[in-house]
């Protein structure tokens, strides 16, 4: 088996968040009630029936994690076991079979090491973004779970998700659209959750914003999260983030940030309802979003109807910078990883 050997002509310093083709991917099939052993294949198109469940009924989930280079050229993953666990939380919500955590981790390691020439160097600040997905691939006419599934894992070198990691993004609080609701699929990384936010994001971008902040669907008042990242703000010197109540994707970056704030920086953390009105008050001094793709992205401004607030002249605030530096230096092992979050692959 041979992959198309791709010549590397990538400018690792100029990467955004677009797919760059790499050489190898992992595929595993679920048939007759069990997963096969899985195999590595050249990255390329796959065949599925038009009647595959994913195509009509959207039975599909995904994950996202990054392989990073350390200063001394080791290849690192950040808390991949958390992605493995969340993959199964999402699978359970979508009536899909669970996928063994060790198999998931091993497959990720294989995909990363086979594609290691695509991992951006330490100095570029980039990463190899790894995308595990599971789809209902079995044919289905009535609305019911598929009986065949596929897991695929591929990767792509990436730079920053928003155009400007380091300077503040401009966010629009949506009065019109919500992302999730109680009892829904918000806590899972279900593909459809992202299909539903394409139009709101497109409209916001047309108006000059980078992304949308969603509110809760009952009151249209409390902050939920940003399209593909969690939301944090600093109010009266405390780090405040929305309660993880089943409507929010429980971010691994968020969980790490909350731990670092509490344990390392001694910043009080509050998980509670945050009304959008609070963000416009003077005691709300910083805001940022967290995610694998977003890392820690400072929020430069928020807008709700005619109300607009700029944080810190759109520059990252002091606490945001401190948290960014601490998290990213642990992720690249510039600082001691005392929580054992980082896996060294090589
Ligand atoms: N919220 C949503 C909707 C996301 O898609 C993501 C990205 O995975 C996050 C939050 C952040 O999660 P994590 O920090 O695990 O990447
Ligand atoms: C991630 O941060 O890994 C995400 O999944 C966000 C993504 C939808 C780009």
C-alpha cells in the first residue's frame, strides 16, 4: 500500500485553518455488531451508499485534537484520553457503538507518526490538527440507527483558527439563533450541531464579525458558548464561565483552563448563568474563548443589537494573557507538566 507521497511545500508560518492534504488516514468498520481491527490507508475519498444514515439523518460525530512539536522536537498530544472519552459520550447520545479508548489512542498515534512531516515546527506556532469521526455508514430508509458504522481519523497542519490569535476577535451575540437546547445534543460533538450554526456565522461574518455568541434557548438571555469554542469572562477579578448544563460542549481546553486558574493562578472560578447584560457592565473586564482550534482567543468586542463593548482597546487582557501563556507553555512542555496532561509520542 502506498500513499501519494506529497512534496512538502507548505509554508508552516502562513497556515490558517484550512484542510491541507496529508498522506495517511485510519479507517475502522463496524459490521455484524463488532468493530474490525482497523487499518491505515492512504488519505483519499471513501465510498458509501447514498442511503447511508449519515447522509439523510446525520448520524455522525467527530473530535478534534492537536499534535504539537516541543522546542526539542518531541511530538506531543494534549490530554488525548479526554477526546477518546468524549467521542464515546457523543456516540452514546447518537445511538452509535462505543469505540475502545485504547484503540482510539493507538490509531491517533499511528496517524500522527505516519504524517509527522506535516507537523508544523515549534517556532511556527502551528499544529497538526487531528480529526477523528464516526459515521452511520449503513443504508437506512426509516429513521433508525444504522447497523454499520465507520471511524476515520485524518489530519491536517493548521495555524490559528481565527485570523488573529493574539488580538481580540469581534463577536455578535445572536438575538435570533440558538445552538442547542435542554435535552438536545449540545453536549455532544454531533455533526448536525455545526450544520445549524453555518448560517448564523455566515450572516455575522457578512456584518464584519468573526463569530457568534449563542444564548440559552429558553430565556435568550444567558451566554451559552461561541460557535466552536467555550466562553469565559472576567468579572470582578473572577473567572466566570457558563454552567456546563448539557447544552454546552464540555471543552477539554476549558476544563484545563479552569484547573489552571484555580490551582496555579489562584483566580476564583465561578460556573454560573451569565446574562449577556453583565458583559456590558464595567466590572466585566476581559473575555476570551477556549478550544482546541481556538486555543485561548481574546475577545476584542461584543455586540448585542445597538450595544457594543470593546474590551481593553481590543488587546488581550492581563488575565487572558497569563492563562494563554501558562496553558500553551504546558502544552509544548516549555513548562513542567505536573498534571500529566501531555503525551510524548516520540
Ligand atoms: N464548544 C464547541 C461547540 C466546540 O466545537 C469546541 C471544540 O471542540 C469547544 C467548545 C472546545 O472544546 P475543546 O476545548 O475540547 O476543543
Ligand atoms: C476544535 O476546537 O477542535 C473544534 O472541534 C472546533 C472545530 C469545529 C473547528
